[in-house]
């Protein structure tokens, strides 16, 4: 068979984070220990084309770091198994933002790959199934299948059949904006998968991180439904700081921030004290994502640009879910 498809997906930033894998289950299922809630970012986009081609004697991957080729090939193996084919594929992927620096390139990357590879293999998957498939590549990718506000459900089943994302609200329910302060364009030293395992094994705060999670998810769900920015800001920052507290107290310590990260956090607190609706979140990297109401984006972005050490600021509104651009399959 031969088949090709191109898909687009956007990155996301979690308001309630995923940091820890479920224990005692098949690790290849990549099941999270907790649920998570994110917003999908319209301006941070990955475009991926997958071509299954009977003439190839191995998968051919371009546009991503060499060290990630194997992970993509393993993911294609899951798609082949499900479609009952053995054909290798060529994958071309383009990100319009720096990769590997805590900007969730794996989220948009595996969401776009799940969508493109499944269509190119002539599989008809529902959004729930696509989300489960994307999760096998990267936990946060499960959320990027959906636009606006998405929740990744923890689920209970050991086979992962109830572990997928759902859309809580579409982007236009509450058009928030995000200013991403890029403070270092280099690659992060420790991958999130390695960081999570290491944190769970060694941080004395890991149990406390898990204990509050259900409450944080509930509060953020209601803040979104009520469009209550103050409530959202409080839990988003606290949840992010709790996650980083588990990293900082891992042995050896896992510190993703640099001095500019801290300067940006302080500037965001100052803006909020002066009445701007803004809060921050930080993932497994040094960049700071300032989440604000759409009318404050210009002032927030300009303020972050003026912080010494900030290289540039990416402005984004909320985005839609993963989408198919074109597809063609021949038997
Ligand atoms: O999906 P992964 O394995 O890249 O892990 C994502 C981890 C965080 O970005 C730090 C948190 C999250 O929920 O996105």
C-alpha cells in the first residue's frame, strides 16, 4: 500500500501539570499518574507529512533532532501494527518555534504525527482514539488533539483505554492570550521523561505533589467555566511552583530555570499587583509563559521584552485542535 497525509497541530501549556508516570503498568503505554488541563496555543505550530512507501527499507525522518528519530520510528510501529501493514514511512516535520527548550514541541509534534500517520495508513480514528495514540508518543500530545481548553483524564484501566484527553471548552469560550518569554534558545539538559522518573524516585515532595492534584483540577475546571481569572491565576501558578518544587528537591536537583526566568516571574507579579490579569506557567525548560486576558497581551508582551536577558517574546492566542491538511491513500 501507499498513502500520504499532512496534518497540523499546535503546542499547549498546562495550567494543571502532568509530572509523573503511573507505576505498575506497561511503561510503553505512557500512562500519567495524574490528569492535567491545558490551553492550546494557536501560534506555536507543527506541520507533519507522513508518506508510507513500499520502496523504503526503513523509516526516514527529517526536520527533528537525530536523537528523536528512534522515538518517531517506534511510534510509526504502533500505527503499522494497528493498520496491519509493514510498509516504512518518510516523515517530514516543521516546527515554527524552538524545539527541545520547554516549548512542548513534543506535544504538537506527536499530535500532528498521530493525525498524519493514522490517515496515511488509512485508519479512521475518533478524536478519543487519536488522543490515546498521541499519548504513546508524549503525554502532553494527547491534549493537543483538542483546541481551546483540554483535559487529559488520568483514567483507571491498566490498558490505558480510559486515559485520553477531552475538550473542556472551545477557544472562543474565553479567548485568553499567552506571551512566551524566550530566555534561552538552547536545548534542555534533561528530557521530561527522564526528569519525571528521577523526581518520582527521589523527591520527598513527590507524594505531596500528587495529593493536591484532584483539587487543583477541580478548581481550574470551575475557573474556566466561570471565566474567573483570579481563581485560574492562583491555581496555575501554585500548581506550576509545586511541580518545580518536586524537581528542585530531586537528588541530584533538577533546575530548569535561569536568572532571567526568575526576573520574568517577578515582573509578572508586579504587573498583577498593578491590576493586569496575568499569571505565569513554566514547563521543563527555562521559558516563561505569561497567560493573560486578550486585552492585556500588548502590555504584557512589551513588559516582558524589556526584561534584560529576554531574547524574544512569542505572542499567541488560543488555537484549534489537530487538523488534517490533505491525504491520499492507494491500495
Ligand atoms: O509530554 P511530555 O513527556 O513532554 O511531558 C510534559 C511535561 C510538562 O510539560 C512539564 C507538563 C505538562 O503537563 O505539559
